[in-house]
């Protein structure tokens, strides 16, 4: 059963009519509803295209959080082969919010970091809704060190509302772990590509997204804090999240204009959740193109370009 967002009601009504017609046709021998169904399907496609062509930042936030949107696990399964997971930070525990390992991407050996939210209640609890604790970022550092040592390009798939803010995480050095992970992103001498596939929230995202190339899916969001969190701080009212989402410039088109990201990956009409395989394949193609662009740079050039890119944020807009 497809999950429809509030603003998709016109499409939901049309698809409901299509299902009802098909149900009636199944109960009546010799009755053909093909023409009526085709007409309604065309109307539904047109409605979907019209709606998604003018989404507000808040509506994009809802799409980025859609429960059926493909998560990191689906990207790993479709884009990579011979994936070998790396578990634990060798200090405290294994954080399931961050999946890390070695794999092959189109035949090339790579290192992969991914934030996994989970697809159902059990897996969401297992992966802590994609909100990593300090040990998750220390695991990320461990993988980046391996990538650097063996000359493996690093691919990061970002999807988190932010780092886990629990007391235990703070006691174990959450801020320090995020800072060390961000520092390691800047230090490695191998090509790095990051893609925000859903939510890119705060330092929890930037800790693995400080890359040579940073891309966003068309309906993903990337921000220093969630719209709800910003509304609670600015207006003492989380209900004003829609206002915050607009003011914060969190959409892919906004961030492209601000020169914070390097490109936008177009999603299928109706969002990645309507055609997951298509969205994942488009992402894989953009990653492949970026790795090819970076292949000719020396280690020093890669590091310098990455540092200069992030130091320039906020200075070159105008």
C-alpha cells in the first residue's frame, strides 16, 4: 500500500479511482476498463508532475523523510559488490547507525560509509534511526584511515537527522568524535564523494560528507539543524517548522546556488520512493563520473582542493 503525503491528495484520489475501476472489472466478466484506466493514469502522472515541480522547502522535507524512500542499504545492495562490513571502533562498541566497509564499485575497489535509518520498526531501532553515537564516527575514522592507507576512493551516503544527542553519547565525547571524523575527511589523500540521499542533518552529516564532491538528490535536504529544531530555538514553537525550512535554505537548489554542493541528482517524477532503482542508478552514475574526474589528481591536489572548497563556503556568494 503506497504512502501518500498530505500534498499528494489529488494523486491519491486518482489512484484510488484506478484501483476501484480495476476491482470492479475483476468482478465483471468481459468488462474492459482499459481506456478509463489509461486516462486516469495520464491524469495522475500530470498531477504528480505538476505538484513536484513546485514543492515548497517544507514539502521537500517531507519527501526527504518519506518512509518508502530508498535507504542506504538499498544503495549498497544495488551499486556495490563484494561489500565487506567493518564492525566496531575498537574502543567501545559497534554503532549500527553507520555502515562501513570495503567493496567494489563498478569493478573498482572502494571504501564505503553510509548512514542507515532502517526501513521498519525493528530495523529503525537497530540503526537508531540513523543517528550515530561517538563510536559510529570513530568507526568512520577507522575506515577512512584504511582507505587512505590502501589508496581506496571513499564514497559516503548521507542520511541522518543528526548525531544522537543522548546523555551517554555526550559522556563518551560526541562532539570530539564528530570533529575527528570531519578532520579525517579533510586529511585523507584519496578521492572522496558524498551524496545526501535523504536528510543531511548538522555535524552528524558533515562528519562523513566533507568530500571532494558533494551531491544531493533533488528532494533531499541539508541543514545545520532540523526545521523543527530551528523553529523551537528561534520562535519557541516547533509548529513553525515550515517557516524555518523556508528561511534556512535547505533544499538542493538553494544549496547549489550557495555553492555548498557540487551538483543535484534529478529524481524520478514523484520522488525517489516511486522509482527507487531508477534513483539509485542515477546516483551511481553521478558517483562514477565524479570518481573519473578526480582520478587524475595527486594526493596533495586532492587534499588542497577539498580544503579550499570548504574554506570558500560563505565567501564566494554574491
